[in-house]
């Protein structure tokens, strides 16, 4: 009969685990060190300044201005931006000048809301300033009929 030494399997298992751990961790020493200025530790770059001349309100003050142009449907559109944030719009043969029709500039983008009628709902214009051409590029969408038109507007 063969006698077993107490703890031999346990000792063998512990030795094996220790040897494997040393082998695994020694592989990490072959990795290249991370330089001090790596993307993980470097300081964020200084943000670029925003050129506000590319925004309406940066180069032009929209208060009291009048803009017109032919939309993608072929109709002449004229927007009159009253001081205080109200707007009058003529579109084809229709004109709208209600105190609830408003405009505002947010982050350099011109937003207008004009109530057309119950069938079409509101017309929402979103316009951006093109400083190279000195025009407003606008998109019109109606809330109820989902009509979408584009119009390039020049200041009168």
C-alpha cells in the first residue's frame, strides 16, 4: 500500500497557481511603457474660437430687417422681422402678420413660426446665414401637411 503525504495535492496545486501567476504577470513587463503625454494623460487642447460672423446675429442684426426670395415651389416669400420678435410673412398671394407669429435666433440659427391656417397648421422656418453669399438659406416645413420648401433669402 502506498502512503500519501498529507497536503501533497494541495501543495502541488498552490505551486502550480503561483507559477502560472508569475508567468502571466511577467508577460506584462514586455509591454511598452505609456509615455507621460499619452492621450490618456494629456491635457485637452484649447478649444477653437467660434466664428460668429457665420451666424445671423453675428454679422447682421435681424431686428427690423426684410428678407425675400423665391422658394422651391416658385413663389416669392418675404419675411419682415419686427423688433421685439414678431414676424410678418408674405408667401405667394398670401400674407400673414399675426402677433403670435414669432422669430428668434438661437446659436446663430434663425427660427420662425407662422400660423397659416387650420388645414396646414404652422409653418416653421429654420434659416442659416451664408456669409460668402450674404444670404439666408431657409427650410420651411408645415406642421399638418408636412409640406417642405427651401428658399434663399436676400436682405432688402
